[in-house]
């Protein structure tokens, strides 16, 4: 019996995706567990596995097609020797499952869900994506001529128009700047689009405020040198970032009012201190998590941070390794940055921007001295955290970093 292979839901919030690549051709035999396609969505390209066996009879959605709604048929699976239907005609949907590891992980896999292949409005057959587009544009479905199987209304039919009511654009597109030379046009990846959307939402919907403090690093750097010099494993080296992760964890335990998340109904206070650390990858940014950072030794944090960063760049993180987190840090000290302010990673309430340490003149009593100083800037969600608490937390962090033996006792 012919069955539909549906566009899977690869994350809890996924509504549509891009069919990036087919790894099987029409006529190929498919076994349960075979990787049959790659789906790009929500900052990731996920490998998709078949859960049934049979013959890939027909591909309904071609490579490169964007905006394919979840539960839309993308291919037809038939039994060996069975005739292939001209279009989606399966009696039972054949779900597909994401592979164990994402190609460029930044979303969690989720079980594919079975749903009707079509939605109807007054017996009008229309794809979920086309229905939503028509609603957003104020187009009556009855005014459209469906060009899909059995007269089904598709995305392209909505784009051709109908009795559309004027709808104000959500955003004003930027006008390309005229240039004398050629312009290289690079399509935005799904990851880049999601990053743009989430950062815009954070900056426009979350009331940020910023607090900065200068922290002297000389004592911390001296401790780091001693620890690395006495390490039995010569290949093992503690970084300043490792020590800052531990320091941030201890500061959040000392001032737990920043280890929170705001919701309309309540503010969530977390007992565990799980630090999301920003890691730059070619496709954008990902934030693997050091869980229970306040309880781990510097050696444990160092090994875990290096492993997570390496696998993040290789696209080998598991969903639970980057989903969640109660607070974030973003370290650009290695780029020689003097100071910067980071955008909050919702639903978290705070993120610490760590700049580079540099020699500066400092005043101790009535005397001038030279110290290695780093500027740290805290970005906070003002709905959950007030200014005084943010300042108190930064002072607690500074005390820990400038008296770093608390990191090892």
C-alpha cells in the first residue's frame, strides 16, 4: 500500500522547513533507518531517517524548495511491484525521523507527527502553507485556482494573487545600495534567518539594560600559570575563559537573582547554574552548555568546554547539549576587543560580554600602578532584574575574579 512520507517536525517550534537535499532517488529501495533526505530549518540541517521500508516511488518536493509545511507529503513510498500513484494518495502517512546527530545542530530533533495531508476550507483543498499565506495576505481561498493535485491550492497559487485585501508589510525591506561594480548575492541560510529573527525579537521585546565593570586579572592570570605549570598532563591547559565560566557560576550562586527567566505569569528561579557559552561557527552562532558550572572543577570545565566547542564546529552536538541554559557568556577577548554589549539570549535574563585584558593605569590609594584590566558588560532583562541587583552581581563577580583562589577551593 502506498504511503506518504511527510515533512517531519524537527523541533517543537518548527512549522516549515527547506528540503535541502535528497539522498535517495526515485526507484531506490528504502529500509527503516536509512537516511533519505536533509531538511534545513531553525539553524540546522538535519538528516532524516525512514521509519518504514519499501521503494521510493515518487518525490513530491524537489531539492531546494523552501517553506514546506510540517506534515506536508514530500514523497511516496510504495511496496515492491506496486504501482506508483500520480500524486499524494497514501492511505497511511509514513513518518520520517531525524538521525541521531544533526549535520549542523542547533535545534533538537522531535518525533515526526502524523496529520492529514490536506486542510480544507469549505471543501477547498489547500496546503497548510498556502492557507496561512492567503490568510496573511487577506486573499479569499475561493478566489484562487489550485494547480496542485486534485486542484489543491499551493504556495505558487497564492503568490499569483486573488482578491487580496491590502496588508501592511511587517518590515520595510532595505533598498539595495547602488554600486558601480558587481554585487555578490549570498542567499541567507535558514540559520542566519532564525538568528536575525531571534535577535530582533530579543532587542525589540526584551527591555535591555547594561552595566559595565573593570576587573583586574593579574591574580587570576598568576593562578592560571601555576595551575598549568603543575598539570600532570602537558596537553591540558586551563584558559581564562574556563576560569570565567567557573567565576560566573559562583557569582550566580552568590547572587541567584540573575539565574532567572521572566514569563508573563511568573519569574522562574533556577537552582542549577547552567552556563551557555557562545561559540562561533561558519553558519552563525551556537551556545553549548556547561551544566552545574558552579560545582565543577576548572579541569572538568576546561575539558568539557573544549570538547563542546570542537563538536559544535563539527556539527556533532546533541540537542540536550545546546538546548536550555540559565545564563550566557560571550567572550571576544581573543579578538582584542576593549568592550562590547551582548544581546540577551531569550528566555534567559542575562548575558555577560567578556572583553580582552590589557595593561592599564589604575589608582590604588593615592598611587598609580599598572594592572591587566578587563571590561565586563552585563546585559540584563529589566523585567526580571533591577539595576541594583545587576550591579551587585557584577561586584560579586569582580570579587571572585580578583581573589581567584575561590575557584579552586
